[in-house]
C-alpha cells in the first residue's frame, strides 16, 4: 500500500520547492502602472496648485467675490486675515511632494496676502490729536461694572461710548463715571459719557428698541457729531451667515449719517462685523476706520480672551485719527478700543447742527 503524502506531511524541503515565492510570482511592474502612478502624483500636484492659485485670486480680489448664498461672502471677508493659515496647510504637501508647479503657485497667495495686509501690520500712528475716545461693549452680564468703569477712566479718554448696557448695570456705570465724565446720555443699551458738554442727544431708531444714539460734543476745536451704535448679532449656522438683521440696521444707520449736517462725524460701537465685510459697506462707505488709518496690526477685539476678529469700530468723517489701539481686558467679553483724533481747524458748526429731516 502506497502512502499518500499530503502537503501538510510533505518534507520541508519539498514544500519549499513547491511553494511559490512572492518575488518569483509577483508580476513585473508594467509601464502602464508606472504611468498611472506618475499621473496620480501629477494630478495631486495640479490640485494643490489650483487650490493655491484660487486662494491667491480670492485674496487679491476679495471685493469682487460674488454674493454667495447664506451671506457666506460676508463671512469670508470677516475672517480674511486668517486666510494666511491656509497657505502653509496647502504648501506643506506641495513641498513634501517636491511639486515644482505647486511650489511656484505659492507665490500668488503669499504675494496677495502681503499686498492686502502688510500695510495693516505697520505702525501708522502720528503725533497730535485733540481728543481721545474709547468705545467698549461692556457685556450686559458683566460681573464688575465698577472695575470696568475704573479701567475706562484710567485710559484718560475724553469721550467714552458704551454698548450692551442693561437696566441693572446702566445706573452703576452712571455712578462710577460721574466724577470723571460730568456730561452723559444713555438710552436703551447704549450710552455716551464725556468730559465735554453734550447737546442734541437723542436715540437713533435703527431697531425696534434703542441700540443707537447721537449727540453733539462741543470741543475746543469745534463741535463733533458723535454716534454710538450696537448692531444686531450674527450667527454661523446651517443656513450660513445670519447677518440680514445686522445689515438692515447698518443700512438704516447709514441713512442717518448721510443726512448728518455736522462737518465732523464720529461713529463708535460694536458693529458685529469687520470693516472688510460687504454687509457693512453702506455704513463704512465715506468713513475712515481709525484702526486702518492709524493703528498697528489688526486690533482684534473679540472674544477678549483670544481675539479672532475686530468687530468693535471707531469710524470718522471730517476728522483724522492719529492713533488707534485696544485697551487691556475688562470683565467683558470684548476688548475696549481707543483712538486719538485730530479734529483739524474745521468749519464752524452750521446753524441747527444735527441730522437733517
């Protein structure tokens, strides 16, 4: 009887001879596969190049971006300075893959970002100035109004604009600021405190409840129309950037500014948006941003612990900012913003100064 040797019982040497070796049985790499691998690498390099070029074009021409659904163009413009973070994210794969095309494409976004923002980083302050003004969203839930008031007094400001006052906190600020700022007016959630006399103070109707006011401040250099505003909040959600209510209020405020007869106008407040945001263009058109013209850096203000965006603004017309900066944090979730203002010789106060109509 002949024994049947099953593979499991076969001698080791025999199994070794019969078992195919991977190296011997693996088919050789074909030219077609090599071409496919090359095309894949080239395709990834072209995709990175396209992304870098698109970023550069968006940076250089952000003002010409179409109005995207859900106000996403406004959102993109709000976070525009942070687009610099996308450059190394896209550049790293290009450099690791040694993609010459993608590496060359880096020039456009880097150059565009520097063209748009390099001037922002420089110190643009100048000597001189007639007034120091401060604007601060004090946060309606501020646990320390007295401490916040002391910080604002320490700034040495001539005019202080406050937003997000509440029925509980407004009297506390009134008491704390009274000795340093004998002239004041507040209504609703906004208020104005001044070392200079105020007149013609009134609410400005931009919403169903008072979130804006106007007053004339009489200064040694002449009268100034001062507006304080707190535009509605925005949210980022499933439907996009919910800035419609804010944009509507900004448009109403812009209408009052167009009707303003005073030759010098100062607008301060929490705009819930940056001056690059297209939704605020009706308001910012014809006005100069104190931070853009006389500040250093982006002057980010919110959230106070780790500021990501500047939504607290000081705008001027008929006057020139000679300095702009943020103040130390208070118990609010916003940083206060300050500016030094040169009123210049300026024309005299027209008869019946105030908003037309």
